[in-house]
C-alpha cells in the first residue's frame, strides 16, 4: 500500500513525505522540480520527475507501485503571479488535478487528499472563518483551487471516491531538526522575509499597512507550523482509511497574530535587530484571516505540537541559518528520516 505524493519535493510536500516516511509509510513522489528540490526527499523515497498531470507518466508510476491513496500538492502558489498569468494557473492547478483524478478513477484509487487554501474565502464576513463560510476568492490562484475543490467533490460523488480537502491558512516554520524548510528563492511569505532580514540577507522588512482597524493597525494571520500541517495530512489519511466521509477542513490553530507581532517574535528569538519600515497597504490583502478549527480538531486525531509563534519563528530561523550556510558552500545537504 503506497501513497503517491505529487509536489512532494516542495515546501509542504517534503515535510509531509518526511512525516509519512518516519511513520513507516511507503511513499512515491511525482514532482517536476519547477520549485521543488530533490535533495529534500528522504533517502529511499522514489522520485519520478515530471508533470503530475501527465497521464502516461501517472499510468507508469501506478503500474510499478501499488498506489492506495494520493496526496496532491503539485501546483503553482504565488497569488500575484496568478493575476498576471491566470491561464497558466488554471492549467497547472485545475487541469493538472483533472488529469490526475481521471487516472485515479480509471485505476480505482479511491482516497484523495487535496491542498487547498484559505484564499478561497476571500474577505470573510466572520472571523474565525468556518468551512461553510461563503467562498469568494480574490485571485485566479484562489479560484483555481476552489474550482478544483468543486471538481473533486463531483468526482467523489460520481465514482465513490473519498477525499479530504485541506484549506491551509498561513504555513510557516521548518522541520524542528532543520533537515528541510522553505528554500524557494524569492518567496514572499511574511515569516520567510523576516528571517531573511534577521540573517542579514535583506536590509529591512516592509510592513504593508499599519492603518487597519486592528489593535496595532497591521493585518492578522493564523500561522500553522509546517510540521503540524504535515501531521494533519497523515491524520487525514488515517481518517479516510477508517472510512471517514469526504470533508473539507481548515488547517490553522484558530489564533491570530498581527504582522507586527510576528516581526517582533523573529526579533526576539533571533536576538538580532533589523530595520522595519511601515509601507502602504498591499493591494488585495485581507485584513484578518483566522481559522475556525472546530471541525479539524473534532474529526481528525491530530495533535499539533508547535502552536507557539516563537517556536515557529525559531524553527524558521534555524533553517534559514542553515540554508544560508549551505548556499555559501559551508554545508552539504542530507535528509534522513
Ligand atoms: N505555502 C502556503 O502557505 C500554502 C498555503 C495554502 C495552500 N498551499 C498549497 O500547498 C501546495 C504546496 O505548496 P508549497 O508552499 O509547498 O509550494 P512549493 O512551490 O514549494 O511546492 C509545489 C511543488 O509542486 C511541484 N510542481 C508544481 N507544478 C507541478 C506539476 N504540474 N507537476 C509536478 N510537480 C509540480 C513543484 O516543483 C514543487 O515541488 C500547493 O498546492 C499550494 O497551492 C500552500
Ligand atoms: O514583506 C512582507 C510580506 C508580507 N507582509 C504582510 O504579512 C501578511 C501575510 O502575508 P503573506 O504574503 O505571508 O501571506 P498571505 O496572507 O497573503 O497569504 C496568501 O499567500 C500565502 C502564501 O504566501 C498562502 O498561499 C495563502 O493561502 C494566501 O492567502 C499580509 O498582511 C502581508 O501584507 C508584510 O507586511 N511584509
């Protein structure tokens, strides 16, 4: 019984592959390495380099491995890029998933876990946001994920598939042992930018908007540690294997931190000071995004371990320090589960 992980060489995918491998699961990965890194896979995990929407490649992988479930991470993830290139985003997020589902249905693979996003909600009417809140994405990225959610639901109804759609809130941090982490060059995530500033790779961090009607004027986000998120995937798999009904789950902690609090946490844990500049609001930003986590905590046997913001910041920082030294030739990379 093998789990096929698409996009398993990426940030969240590689942490999930590590969690699955450490739990003794058999895993195979398909990744085109467009933004992923083969070196971030644990030794012994087979990697097929190619497009997760290539039906011939998928048939070949399924012929060689007894695939029981699919976890689908592969996709394009940068919101502003999706505004410039909507067709590219609909192809890589929606069409890829359509082809993958087509092969899954043909080959009788009946369990599917899908990476969705809080971006499907757009500006929420209520916070914390429950799963039944209206979905009004503000970008082609969010729309491509919502369309895939709807397709997955329809496919599951028609062909008896069971699925869990996981809507991630703001994913952050790195493996607590700093074996892997976020390595994307030019990443735009707040915590990544803050640890780049703390390691001297950036002169300053801009805080986009300090005039919001929030306690300190900056936006509020619900950060989830990537290792806790990877465990949520394993718990979702266990839930489906136990016959759990198809469902959609928010992945966050249900606790919001402001942008300024987040930057302060990085300053505290690093003990390093860096310049913080107040900048205008970033177009398209949602003021407050915090998950209602009642459903995930009620349905899954999931016990997050790293809910504290300083812990998330400390792990992101330890990884960034290591990545910086690796990229300057002082360290070589090795992952062992
Ligand atoms: N990072 C976040 O905060 C966040 C939030 C919500 C949802 N998500 C979703 O989680 C998933 C993983 O995101 P991530 O942050 O790890 O990004 P990432 O870019 O690090 O990972 C994506 C992986 O998929 C691969 N890939 C892309 N298109 C592919 C294709 N057509 N075929 C095969 N491989 C392909 C890339 O090489 C990469 O390894 C994405 O679907 C993303 O939309 C991420
Ligand atoms: O240099 C920065 C970077 C970010 N921010 C602020 O920090 C908050 C969080 O911004 P991120 O770019 O880290 O993330 P978003 O909340 O915009 O989230 C979106 O991008 C994420 C990945 O970056 C996920 O895909 C998520 O689902 C999607 O809604 C926002 O208020 C943003 O304006 C700054 O002030 N300065």
